[in-house]
């Protein structure tokens, strides 16, 4: 048994992997203004973050905080890695920011700094902990998380094939912007001036809400959503009205929301709708006649580019500023925050998110499709789609 243990240790060492997790020494934080209150908050934050890191990531990293008397823990020498965490904090009337940098002294490599810009509040330790874990993983380009087999190509729908369809309104220019899946597996595509319903073979079987286009509304299908009951919702690219088409109805019903939003539109499992306005920095859930404001903009620089609902009715939003995926309850309470293990470039350019029933999720960026587990570690990625016919 002892011999087997030694063999495993040697194999791990030659593979370049940490044997029991790496120690990260936390340097004394730089705080401005260095008031008693600010220092007490940051020192407590560091202690809580060390606990979070040990609980969530203890098999890979451990934070060594300042020792008695406020002295630095110094560079870690237990594993010979020389990892140091530097924290700079500013809490003034004009600026609230906590910046973290991770350095590896043995090769002089620095992780890309991570900044939190927002209110200093409880629960921040989980965010800082995920930032530290992300920086540690990024030092080796996330090699600690080998990708599994890529998704298997099955079929694809060419947008150009729409041109051969006999449209209910001739001459419409169709540009797919959104889609939603019905309970029967059919897909509703929002192509701005018209919506199309496709079956599992990508054959067009209907044009939901086509009466709106026939009446001259050529922007009604910019955003689309489907409720569990089968109602199709349409959000035009302009204006504050949405349209609701219940199963069996001939024409959609106009719903006056009073919200002129420029941003993500989400249909929730209970049939309510969420509107995110990135210009006004507001979010609202419309449930019947009830309007519920959702405080999902976490700070003055928060920039929400995408949103989706999970099966439990929670709202998942992607914030391009701090690169986290935040999960909110239907009432707007922060439930969790996930920092996906992907490049900064990918996380800054997320265009869409989809959530699986098990909590895993997909992110679509400018150049690739990424699949993650619930804890943010990657499963696979696609940078192009290779079809069975040899085309890319």
C-alpha cells in the first residue's frame, strides 16, 4: 500500500499537478481611505474569504491570511509555489472597488487582475473567493479542468433556407435574433419582422403572430418566449408593448407594459415576463398586473448582457463587468454567483445563456459555444461546427 502511495505521488509530481492543494499567501491589504471601519471590513472579508476558499476549493488551494499582530503570512513555501494575493480596496464617495491580483513568484507570472465594483456588503466573500479560484486556474490556462468530449453534431438549420419559404407577407427581410422551445419540441424563431415555428426536422409549420406583420408591424418578433402552457410572447424591438398569443387564438393580444426596455427579455416558468433595461439600469418582472422591481444591477458599472430562467423560476443574468453569472430569486434576491472558468475575452462577450435542469449551463460568445457544470468548471467547448458533410 505504501509503495502504491509513493507511485501515485511521483506520477502527480511529474504531471505538474499540486499534490494536496497550493497555499496562497495574502499580503496585507492596501485600503483607501484607511479608516478603522474600512480596515475592519476588509480584514473580516479576507478571513471569511479564506473560509469560503477552504470549504469550496480546499482540495486545490488554501488562503494563508495575516498572522498575529497583522503581519503578512509571507510567501508560501510549503509547496514551493510562491503564490501571493494582493488586495487593493477603495471605499470613497466617488469610487467603491476591490481589486485582487495573484502572482506566482517561481515563474514571475501574474493572473489578470480581477475587480469588484459595487457596494461593500455581506456575502462579498463568496464573490472574492471565486475570483481567487479563477485567477489560480487561469495561471495555467485552466489546465486543472480538462475538457470532456465535445457535443455531437446532429443537424443544423441554415438561415438562408428561409428565403425559399413562401412568406405570408412578401418581401420581408428576416434576421433571426431570438428563439424559444415549445413543450412539443418545436422551436419558435424570432426574426424581427416575422416569427417562424419549426418542427424537429426544421420544417416551417407556422408563422405565429403573422397577423401583426400583415398589419404592418415589422418589428414585433425581435424577442420571443414560450410559457409552459404554450402561450407565445413577442417583444418588439421598439416600444413598450408586448404581444401574447395563447394556444388556439387567431391573433395575439396586446399587453401594455409601460416599459420601454433595451436589453434581455425573459419568459419565466410561471408565465411572467422579465424586462431588463441596460440604458436605464432597471429590471422589472411583470406578473399579470403586478410589477416587481428586481435589483439585479449590483453596482454603478454593472452591465447585464444576457439573462435566462431556470426550471425553478430563478433568473440567471450575465454581467459583463465582473464576469459573473448571478442567480436571483423571482423576487430579485441574490441566490448564488458563479464565475465560469473561461477566458476573460469569452466572459466579456457573452451573447446568450441557457440553463439545464441539473444546473449546468451554456454560454454563447462571439466565437464559441461553452458548456459548464453548476460550479462553473468547463465540460466542453465548440469553436466551430463540423457537419457530417465536411463543412465547417
